[in-house]
C-alpha cells in the first residue's frame, strides 16, 4: 500500500465519527452559552429592572469579562481546541482572540509587541464587520429610507 | 419558551460554524468574519431583529450580532444626523464589545503571563 492509498484509508475511517462528535459538542456548548445568556438577561430584566436592549449589552460585557479571565488563567485554549466553534463563534471567541494576542505579545514591548499585535486575530472581524455594516447600512438607508 | 429557543438558535449557529470548519479549509478567522458579515446582511434583510425576538440571547451571544449592531448603528446614526451619521454611528452600538475587550485584555496582559 502506498502513501496515498493509506491516506485515503485513514480519511475514510477516522474523521466521520470525529466530525459528528465535533458538531454535537459545538451545538451543545454554543447552545449552553445561549441558554445561560438568556438566564442572565431575564434576571437583569426582572430583578434589576434593566431594559431588554441594555440587558443584551450587559450580557455581552459579562461574556467578554469571563472569557478574557478564563483565557488569562490558561483554561480557555484547551477548551477552544476541544469545543471549537462552540466557543469560537459566540462573543467568547472574540474576547479570547484579543486577550491571547495581548498576553502572547506583551513581552515584545508595549508598542511593538502589545500595540501592534493587539488586533492580530480579531482584526479581520473588526475590518469586515465595519465594512459590511457600513455598506449594508448605506443600502438600508437607500432602500428603506 | 425563550430559554429553549436561545439554546437551539445559539447551538444551531455554532453547529453550522463547526460544519464549515470541519469540511472546508477555512480557519476560525474566516468563519468568524463570515458570520459577522452574515449578521449585518441578515440585519439588512430585517431578519436579525426577528431572530433576537425569537431566540433572545441565543441570537445576541453569537459574533454575527456584532455585524447586526454595526448595521443598526449606521441606520440610527443616519436618522439622527443624516449623512454624517453614517460615519459617526457605525461604531456606537458595538462600542461596548470593542471597548470592554480592549480594556480588559490590556489590563490582563500586565497581570498574567501566557501559559504555553
């Protein structure tokens, strides 16, 4: 059996089950974040009289705080490599990418390290978010007034 | 049942992301950017508001909500200040997310060392 055949054989057997497991785990973890997020929003609304719109913003801040702290403690890298999209797609992923870049490059100095690498990973989300938000916004203004 | 909806919506979006990650060569950076753009596109179609109505926090914890907030900021800015508002408004709503992650990450980088 040559290398290519072997590769094919490996591909045929291993990843399918792993993909299924990954997908299930992402669904479960992502769903759990949505669920607990909703619990926090409801608590803020009913016990603290926060408006729904503001409650979502508070939730966003809490999630970023928690994810950044967990990244600093060193737990999050492991979890992300296991749960992948379940932790990358929620706001936790954004916070994780900013904090881990900050921690990793801090040793290279305040400007050339921390400053220039701060948005190394989250930069594309910011860039394409602002570009698409702006142009779809302009389209929205044109279409809906 | 808003809690179940939140679970299902956030879970399904993450499942979609995982399927893209596992079956294509796209990296997490691609997928998060894609979802952000998708979020502002869905906001443009008027769908994102409905998703939030149906799934509550399930729709707002996902990065696509970042695109939605950027879109809403542009629209709100236009209604308040006209054309100038397109530029001043775009970052208003998403400011909480950007500012929090910048401030927190900056402070934490002085307190902690990277683990690996």
